[in-house]
C-alpha cells in the first residue's frame, strides 16, 4: 500500500489522523535493514546468476525521471534462489554493471559458473573483466525479441518459425548450420535480424554445451523475469516514487516477501549439480557448499 492509502485506511478504520508524510517517516525505520541486506556477505560460488535491469520512475529535483534498478538473482550451491544484489543508477550501461560485479566480488563472490544476461552491448566484457572464467549465456527470448524489431508484421510468424531450428537444434554445430540457412533465406531482406544472431553466436550458443536439465535453466532468463513481473504488479499503481530512498524501501520489502517462497531447491537440483560437476569439476567446491 502507498503511504497515502495507509493514511486513509487508518482514518477510516480507527478514526485517527496520521499523515502520509508521518507514515513515510515511520517506515524509514526499515532503512538500516535495507542497507545491511544490500551489503551482506555472499557465498563464494554461485552455479547460476541472472542479471537484469528494470526501469522505474522516481521524482528527482521536481521532475519525474526513470531510474535503472539492477537486480542480480543468484542460485546458490544448495539450489535455492536469492537476490544477491540490488543497485540503482540513472541508466543501464555496461560501465555500471562493471561496478555492480566488482561489489559482488568485494562481498565474497569468488566464482560464477554461468551468467545469464540480455544483449546489452559490453555486458559480456564487463563480466569477463571481473569473473574471467564465467560462461556467458545470452537470453534466447531477448534475442528473438531483438530480431523481431527489424521484421515487418506480415513476416514475423515465418521468421520466428525459421529461427526455431537454430535454438532448438540438438547441438551447436547443427544450430550454426541452421543459422546459416536462416541467414541465406532472410539475410538480404532483414540483414540486421540475421546479423545480431551471427555477431552474438558465441554467447547465444553456450547452452548447447550442457544436458537438458541445465539448458532449461539458462536458456531463458525466466527466474529473474518472473520476479520482475511480481514486482511490477505491486508498483504499477504507484506512479512515480517520491524519492530513490522510497523506491529502495519498497523494493526491499517486496523482495523479502517474494523470497518467502524460495525455500526449496530448483527442480531436480541433484541432477543439475551432477551435470555441472562434469563440466566445472573442482570450481564447485562441493566439500564446502554441497
């Protein structure tokens, strides 16, 4: 509820007058907990990390501006999800992601096995600079959406159908052959759509290295997008936040509420960690974390 809605509820139910400003002041008591949570120590190894950004309107200096909220969702050695990072900036960029990743390392993260991200330019290089061994998986769903920007409405259905053999292939070699066929068919009409797949193929095709259990986890960025949908359901009626501090207070409370459901490991986690061990071996540090 907004502070104004809380004020109205108290007036209606208890015939008491407490202003929205006073309620906001009272709720500021949560800020020390927010700051402690955002800077808490983290695990040494995360098998999967999903990194994404959402944009939320905040009032700044009398005007409404969009703030980039950086969310980092980690899957720990026990298979449970945890939001390990929450940051804010004026806009999304690889340079700020570099500072985010640096902070994660300073808080104790030594290794990330697979990082799942969107197609932001310079993002893979930012990850490599801080965690050089990390494998990058660009989100296939984001890549399809990017491709469709360059395709006319009447062709979208056919282009999407011809892309399926690329990302649904049994292995990378077959996927790349199908991509060449796609480029040959559609490259002249939609050169940018085909080029984006060709340019990003190294990081788009990472999932082919793993069995189905791991593929299903890293193929899209569904875990963090699902969290974003839950956040948007709550904030969509808020309009612009009165300040960045007010935004962070609510983000913290929403995330703590969502996290109550993150009590169980991801589906078939034992099989997943076994497959990861085949690929990454001692980097998992099983004796300490599993």
